[in-house]
């Protein structure tokens, strides 16, 4: 299997066999969406729920926001032959990684659930909120997900979350 790694603010859509998309999530959320009939699917990875401008630090970084990331992923799947009524959706992440560190993770989870409900897209599987980071591997053609909850020995995820929290708290 060819492994395609995506990070915050990225997404990937494919029709190719033998590709698995992977990411590591803390407070971020990833949506895994596919059309099993058209044999196309993909994953996104967003950091914050919404933005009206899509700007981050004075530059466009709209894929870091859930409202932009969800639209982009769905639209790319539809452009590759998917049909909205056949989409299978699985969502992951939204952990509260840092005690007293704000509610970014739960807000991301709330956002993705509300977005999908508003778009009349049923969630086929989910693993949201909680206190642990997750490693996700998604096969977009058969829909299988491998999820590994990461313990605190994976301190790099918590360290990244702390830095991210400092950035979003900055004026």
C-alpha cells in the first residue's frame, strides 16, 4: 500500500487502488469521505471550526478551517464522479489534549457534526472528543479505517498542541 500522509490544512482525494491516507490528530478533526459506487474518496485535516475570511496570520490558509476544508473535500469527490447521496462519512479527532487548554477539540467535533447534519450527510462512523491523540489510516476505496489512540508517550503531539494553542491565543 502506498501511504499518503496529510497534515493540518491539507486534504487528499484519490481513485487509485492501494493508497491509504494517514494523519495524526489531537484537537484537529479529519473527515474521511467516499463514494463506494464511483470508487473515489479522500480525507481532510482541519484545525479550527470556522472562519469567514479563511485568513491565518495575514495569509490565506482556508483549509485550516472546517467550513472550508469540508466544502473542498466534498466538492473534490463530486468532481471525481462521486454523488452526494452515496457519500459515506467517517469523522475522527477533536480531543481535549491539554487540561485547561481551551475547548478547541470539542468545538471542532461539534462543528463537524453540525456541518454534516446541516448538509444531510449521515455519519457512518466516528471517534470524536476524549483526551487522546489518534493516528488514522483510511483506505478510501474500501472505507476501512485503522485507528490507534496515542498515549502520552507520544509527547510530540501534546507539544504541538501547546504551540498551536499559543498561536490561536495571540492577538
